[in-house]
């Protein structure tokens, strides 16, 4: 199948759905743009992790033989310390499950919206296609049988005085 034919089929499939396709493309682009921002903003995803020990609201940890400390200011923090190896003292942060879940949700929600839009639109498209290209049902109320038409025409010809 040629590229031109494929593009034509794609355009005909999207005909009349310009707004919804634009919304889906917007959310797809948003999700793709957010991935690097979330990964670069949080060392919980890209940093080195070490287990710390807590004493009096301060988490102590060590890396490459050096000892460091960090204030534990939230009850949601774990005692795992994440940091960039180049600056283990300045980039350190405690693991925080709600923050991690929020970061994942920020990226996942736009993709979920695209998934729902594509699912709903494809279902609508296949219903339309089935209705448009389905053969007409044969049965009561859909015309006369061809044999009956032939018989009636033959009888009419015999009854016609011309």
C-alpha cells in the first residue's frame, strides 16, 4: 500500500473529528513534554539512593566514605535518601511516596486521556463503518422477492390487451 493511499485512508477515517483529534494530539504532546521535566526535577527517579538512619528528626547517610545529614520535615518521608552523585550534600532529598505518585500521575494522566479518546473514537468509527457498509437486511418489509416480481410482470403482460 502506497504512502499516498495510506494518508488518504487516514484522512477519511478522521473526517469530521478534527476537534477531538486536536485534543488527543494536545494531550499526547503534553505528556511527552512532561516526561523530561518530571525526571529531571526529582532525584527520586534519576539519583542514587542510600538508606539513612534517623536520630532526633535528622536523617544521617553516607556516600563514598563521607557522612551527610538531612532534616526530616515530613511524616510521609522514608529514610531513603536520593541525591546526585556529583553533589550528594546539595541535591539530597528524602524519599516521599506521595510526591513520587504525584509525579507519575502528572505524566500518566495526559496519556490516559489520549487512551480514552482513542478508544471512544475508534469504537464510534467502527460502529459508523459497520452501519455504512453492512449489507441491507433481507426480510419482511424490505421489498419483493425477484421471483414474485417476475410472476407479477408475466401475469400483467398476459392481462394487458395491447
